[in-house]
């Protein structure tokens, strides 16, 4: 696919969600000239566009300076206004002079001798070629890795089934006791849902409702996406009516709903190491760690029927999980780093996603001195940069000292 050549950049990133924005800010902050491509009309990614408003904290650390100031403690949760988060992303990208191209769907990658030379994105003015030295796949679905023929898996190992699509809306005027509300599964099934999850809203008196789709669906299928989108959007009113039968939601009304349905699990590209749930449960020691001391639980909503995932200890993410096989100048970050379905249930959380994005952004800058060969960077220097930005080194290193 031909198209006009836009410009040549030091670092080109596909996907302007949490990981992509974090990678762009980190790479630009080191001195790289960065282009960020996003297929949606606006940056923000799944967290922003689904309308999710809360997450469980896993460490006290700011992969993007200023992020923690957006978060409000609400019990065991941190609530976060997705619209405020999106504004924060745009502000940080402008401060770092990152070029953000929205409505730019990456359709093709050109490779020479095992390295990407350009990505071709379909834009409003037709195909556009964006050249670069180092590339980062922050698409969540592993789109760039797949275009480069990096091997990948989809879903869980037993049957290939992926996490169900989700869609959120927020109710205002809610009262106490919402945590104990558990609608009958059969009633939810009649609406077309496999489950509901409730979270604190971004404002007092608000609760966000996450609906889980009731049918098997694959993130890379256009038909599955269309069906899930129609079913979940149509379920908002019936679910709101169902919840208002409970005292905690008496008189509550719909305040807002997400911009789009989100598929939380896409492809799992193969990296030079593959994180699995046993690494998370045992706290495997990786000398090439780049993100440390994560405690995010393995969350697999809507995936009952297979053995439970093990509980998580403090674990680290190695640099090798960010470097895919077969491509010399490509990095992975966010929820499409190299890992199994169960491990993905932990590292896809918001804070780990931001942190792997930061690590990939710094690594991309360091790779500018290695001819783009991301496997050749000095990992010790990457670790130093992560620590300098506020990340604590792995706890096992302190024990060995």
C-alpha cells in the first residue's frame, strides 16, 4: 500500500492509550522526536473510552509525572475521572511536543532485514507513510507485531477463549450499600450479560457499572465487535432499571456512558520471555527487570469454568517481555507485552500499563544509539532511568544486598 511520506521520526508509537501516551512522554522526555498514531478519533485508550472510573492501586509511583494528583481514594479503590485523565494525556503530550495523529489506523509495516522502516496508516487523506528508527506497539491488540509476523496466541491456553468485551455507564444519585448489590445471574443473562461489576464513580454519589458481554467474542473480529457493541449499548437502560430496584440505587439516573465498547484482551505476541501466572505467584527474579514490585491481582472477569488463577506476590516485569521475536527495532508495552492469558489478567491493569509504557519509551530512546536494535541496549541504564524517575528496585535485590 503506497501513500505519501509524512516525516521521519526517532520513535514511532502505535496506540495512544495509557501505555502509548506514557511511552511517548518518556521517549520525548529523554530527547527523542516522537510520533504517536491512534486509530480512534481521540487519544485515551480503553480506560478513558470505556468510561471506567476506578482501579486498585498496586504501587505509589508516577510513571507520568502528575498522574497521581488525578486520583481520589475511595475505600480500597482510587477513583479517576476518565475525562480528566484524557485532558491530562493531551496536556502532557503537548508539553513534550509529541506529534499525535488521530484517526490513523496502522494497516501495514514495511520491513527490511528484520527491521521496520515505516508504518503505513490509513488516514482521512488516504494512506500515510510514517518512517522511524524505533517502533513501539502500544495498540493493546498487538497490531504492529502481527503485521510483522511475530507469532502470537489469543485467549486462554485451554480453549482460546478471551476476556469478554466490556462497556460502562455511570449512575448518579446513589446511596450506601452498593458494594453488596449482586443481581441474579439468570436475569443478567436474559439481558445478554455474563456479569456486572460496580466501582466508585469519579464524583460523590456516583457509581460506575461495568457490563460484561455474554457471548464469546474476539478482539480481532469486526463482526464480533459489531455484535458486542450493539448488545452492550442496548443493555444500558435495562440494567439501570434493574439496579434501581435496590435501595442503594433508588432514584438514581444515568449520568454518562462510555464512548465505546472495549475488548480487554487481544493478541499475546511472543517475546524473548513469556510471563506466566507462576512468575507472578512465585515472584520470579529477572535480572533484566524494568518494572518492579507489582501486586496487581489476576482479574479474569467472565472467565469462570477453568481452574482459578494463583494469587499474586510482588513480581517484576523483565525487559525481554517487551522485546518481541523476529523484529530488531520493535518494542511492546501495555497489555500486549509477552505473557499468557492469566498473567495478562494482572499486568493489563492501569498502573502496570503506564509503567511498561514508560520503560518502552526510555528503551526506544536508548536504542537510537544501537541502530534501533532494541535487544542491544544497556538494560542497566534503563533500570537506572526507571529508578531515577521514582520506581523502587525489586525487593529481592535489597534482600541479596
